[in-house]
C-alpha cells in the first residue's frame, strides 16, 4: 500500500471577478451542476467565490495526487467532483479519465480537506493506492 498526496492554493479574487463578470461558461466548464448548486447556495459574493476557489484547488490537488495534473492525460474538470455530506465534510467523486487513472493505480481510498480564509482557498488530497 502506498500513499499519494496533492495540494493546491487558489486566489479567491479570481473567482470574485469571474462571478462579477457573469462568466458562466467558465464556471460551467470547470464545475458540475451539483458543485455549482453548492457554491451558489449563499448570496454572499465572497463566500460564493471561496466555495468555487476551494473546489478548483481540490481538482488540482486530486490531479496532482493522481500524477496526471488537470486537463491532461484524459482527466477533465468534471471528472473530479467535490461532494459535501450532511455535516459539510467534503469528499470526492471520480468519473471518466480520473477514475480510469485511479483504477490503474489501484486506488482504495481518497480523501480531501478544504479551507478558505484571507483571500485564498487551499485543498489537500490523500489517496491510498496499490502502486
Ligand atoms: C467545519 C469547520 C472546522 C470549518 O472550519 P472554518 O475555519 O470555519 O472554515 P474553513 O475555511 O477552514 O473550512 C471550510 C471547509 O471545511 C469543510 N468542512 C465543513 N464541515 C466539515 C466537517 N464536518 N469536517 C471536515 N470538513 C468540513 C468544507 O469543505 C468547507 O468548505 P466548503 O464549504 O467550501 O466545502 C468549523 O466550521 C466547525 O468546527 N464546524 C462544526 C461546529 C460548529 O459549527 N461550531 C460552531 C463554530 S462557532
């Protein structure tokens, strides 16, 4: 059993600007419907941007843990989806190219943690793999 990890940090103001500009095509390209629903569940612009930035960081962190990065080797933005349970704890659902790479690594477990404060959002990913 091996451990793989990945991390990423994102400037929240990037997402404030995307939202203010009404750049919905960027949002749709990066995030799934349920991620968008979660991020838009608050009316507060900065909170909204923090949720988006944290999810963007999570996708990058998972891409790093997979070893593929994001938008490369068949791993698309929607293939890595952040899901929150009833307590708010984030988890990750892999599909498509991301799932294929995870299976090739013999992944048995994946976990993420998110945080946002002071204008930045960070994400950390840990996965257990056979290879
Ligand atoms: C969950 C908690 C640790 C978050 O800490 P925080 O400093 O407020 O916020 P951070 O920016 O560091 O983290 C926010 C992220 O934590 C994650 N999170 C939320 N609840 C979580 C939980 N139960 N377990 C793990 N992660 C959690 C989420 O991913 C959230 O980001 P998202 O909403 O964009 O998905 C904190 O709110 C807490 O302890 N809550 C439960 C108890 C409570 O509500 N107490 C009242 C405090 S006054």
